[in-house]
C-alpha cells in the first residue's frame, strides 16, 4: 500500500509542477540609463539645430523619463511618448512601422487606432540581446529624430550587452 501512496504522490507532483510554473526573471532599463539616453538624444538633435523632446518608456509602456529641450514645441512631448510606446509595443523602429502604414498594411491600419500608437518615424526599441526592455522616442526634428534616438541608445550600448 505504501508504494501506491508513493506513486500517487509522485504523479501529483509531476502533474502540478508545470501548472505552477516558475517565477519570471528579466532585466530592466535603469533610471540613470534612461536619463542618459534621453539627454544624449536631445543633445544630438540640438547639435544639428533642432529643439526636441525625448521620452523613454519601460517594458510596460510607462514613462520613465520625459525631457523637453528649451524652445521645443509643445506637441513634441506627446509625439515622443507615443513613438516610444509604439517602438516598445511592436518591437520595431517606428520608421519601419510607418512604412507598413504607408503600404496600407491592414493590421497596422487597425493598430494605429489603439491609444498611444503612432506611425511616425522617431522611435526605437531598446534591446538587451533579443529582449525588448524599453522604447525611446524623439520628436521635433523631422527626418532626424531616429538618428538622435540611436545616438542616445549608443551612449549606453556597453551596458546593454
């Protein structure tokens, strides 16, 4: 009888273990890194004569850092936030996302109706290996936003390995 009880206990443990799962572990972008990215992006655009806003969102799409350069237009803050959110959400540069929109991709056409999604270049996902851990957006320098974001990410690239 004891062997039957032992077998039942083993079967129970086997069946229950996968359902319980294991805790998830992940690494996140730190506040100092997010601040460095935003500052470097603003400085990069500023050196080209543009006054911009930069926003960094965490892996949940929540704002970590939002900065607006002196003289940046009021709309740039919201555009930067939406670009960061879109880059994070879809794990692609918003320039790629904007191309899909311009190509009349039916899924993208529906996605842009979601709150905070925007199909305008200037946002990049922040990756740690293949894991997207944040999104960054810049607004206020048409055609230059994305290179400014990349300059910000490059500033912390050694920490993203």
